[in-house]
C-alpha cells in the first residue's frame, strides 16, 4: 500500500467526516473551514477521480434534486481500502511525530 499525499489524505478525511453529504462542493468547503486551504473547484475533482480509480472512494448519484433542476449530485463514500489507507497514514504520522523534541523557542 502506498502512502497518501497530503491532499489525498485531506480529501479522504473530508469524505469520511461528511459521510452521506460528501460531494465536490462540501468536500472543498470542509477542507477550507478546517485548514484554511482553499482548493479551486476543478482541482478537487482530479484527486477524487484518482481516489475512485485507486478504489479508496466510490462515487454514486443522489436522487434528482428540484433545486438543481432535477439533476443529481455525484456523492462519494469511503471504501474499506480507503479506511485502511487513512489508518496507515495515521500510523505513519504518529510514528514520524513520536520522539521529536518539543516545538518551543522561537516560534
């Protein structure tokens, strides 16, 4: 299993946190709210497509929505492989942070 990039990690975490409301706009908004990082609309879909190809997330269509003129949203949900990838990156992050000197001083 390869290690996730930081952007992929943030997107997977957002999908996991949003659960049944994970689509491009809400994923982007949650990442902005939680991190201050603003990802352009188009820049969120290429990583999502890659994560679908990697089988870390799956996409599905919502029911048609009147407020969208009868169109549905493309929603995303984490797969078991996606959960394992997040668990792995959590372990890697913990291992890398473990045993570091405290960050103090000239901060």
